[in-house]
C-alpha cells in the first residue's frame, strides 16, 4: 500500500468519494437513526456504498464515521459503542478499498459550542476528538479528513488531537454559505491562512453550497497558500419538492466544475450532500484528462491579500472563577433565576429595590427580557448594567434579533465588549 504522503508530494489530481448519507437514504434507511451505527448493525450496506464509489473511480474513500463522536452518539444512546463504531467503520472501508484506494478517517464537528461561544472548553473538545481519532487509527486509516466545520477554533482542536496521536496527513475542510463565509464570518482567505497555520496538509471546502460558490472561494484561497487544496461541494443547493429535499446538479454539471476546480488550484476533488457514484464516475473520467502541469499548485501572487494572523493572547477565565452564578453552574449546583421586567420609565429605583429583596431571598440571578409585552421600556442592556453595578447580582440578558439589523447588533456587541 502506498503512503499517502507520496500523493501530497505529487502533481496529480485525485478523486474523493461522494455522499454516503445520501446513498443510505436512497437505499431506504431513513434519517431518524444513527447512520454511524450502520457499521455495526448493517455492515453489508456500508461496504456496498464504499464499493460503489471505488468502482466509480474514487482514489480516496471516507469512513462512515462523520458523526461518531461521543456527544452525537449520545443522542441515540449508543455512546458506549464509540470505539467499536469507529474501528469497524475503518475496517469496512478498508475491505472495499483494497490495495489501491486510500481510506480517510472522517471526523465531523462535535455539535457543541466551544469557548468562547459555549461552555465546552478547548481541552474538552480536543479530548472528544482524540477519542475518535484513536479508534480510527486502530481501524487502520491512511489519513484523516476533518470536514464540514464552521468554527475555526473547533477544527483547530481536531487537528491538535490528530497531531498528538499520530503523524498521518490531515485534510481540513470548512463549510461556507452563499456569502462565501462561515457562519462565524471567516472568509476564504482567513480560512486558508488559519488552517495553514494550524498545520493542515490539505486545505479545502465541503458541503454547505454547490460548485459555483466553492469555485469562487477556491480562487481566493489559492492566492494565499501553496498548500494543496480540496473541493467537495454539494450537488447544488437543495430544493423542496413536495416536502422532500432534492439536489439538482447533474453529474455532467459537476464534472465540468471539477475541471474548473483544478484550474483554480485544487488537486483533491469529490462531492458532498446529494452526490452519487454517477457524479464521482464522471468527475473521475473528466479529471483524468488533466495533466499534472495543469493541476500543479500556483504560488501566491504579489498582489495577494495578506492578513495579519498573529495569535491573540486570550486568557480564558475558568467558569468557576467568573462569578458566583457561573461557579454554581460549573459545580453542578442548583441555581435559581427570576425574570424581572425593565422599568417603563428612566427611573429604575423600584426595580432595583425589588431585586434587592430577591437577593435576600437567595436568588442567584435575574434575567432581563428584551422588549417584553410590546411596551416601551428601558433597554434590557441598560437595565442589566444597572442591576450588576448597583446590586451586584448576575444579570442574564435577553437579546432579540427581530427588530435589529446586522449593523445594530454589531454595535451592541462592541459596546458590551467595551463595558
């Protein structure tokens, strides 16, 4: 079996498989169950899907383990099968791959918000990824594909988990929307430079959008890195047809874009949601005609956009040290919160006096609704500031987006950060 790093050093074009979940659904397996558990309960169908993509001409197939992390498996009460699911997933892919096709350990997001957007710490996220990485290694994968990530901080922890356990190559792929950015606002250049900085061997995009938007982003990515690039778009954006979602891009359409991806600098081409072995067959046939010279990666141009990516030294305060409220939550203690409406006028004295009584009664926090009962009241932000400044109790601020535009929300966030 060849070493995948030999591929990274070559100038050829290589083809990934397409959607696995789409094929399971086409074969009558519905989405109200864990597709990852199929590795154990219906291994024949998993092996069959892998074999379809190998026959279609894929050079690399991904394990059926995209959602096989502890938190996602907990949703089906099968988290105790995590190692078995991942190990078996790798072995099933290996059986279908044979000697000439590479097996990539597929790892998706945790489906959790990590700091600073949620309570899961960086170390906790890395440990969750490491658990899956370890099992896939035991199953015998050749490389790892970290895909469909939106949060750069999260994929950073996944990359760290792989690097701490092995030296196998890493293909890191983010997901963008039609505006060319992740849901957290990172554009193609930022994505590329961050993943380059994190040590990904191949940088790419998958899912989220169809080939047109992926192509636009690839052209920007090529200008800021010499790393290999990958592209695995959906078969277009899904359309609702009588309550069912259909992907409308034909195999012929996708194969034409595969050539455009290569001209834009990508050397790893595949498909995501909605793509089938037919898509991969035509993509494989079309890229075989592209010479290594055409596929060779370009060097950044002198006019390339350069972004300062110096790491920001952020001191993360442990949850138990942030406040009394946060400490009790971190320790798993019972907490109480009472909703208090902002005052109708500019005098908050009565409201603050009422809150003092709540504090004396042992309430841990007050939550301040935003625009309650469609009445004119003091803003929730101002009320929360007065509560914390004058009373000293934690204020849980509600923030409704229904009557704010993006600029207004950004202004509020900047103001909150300044305070």
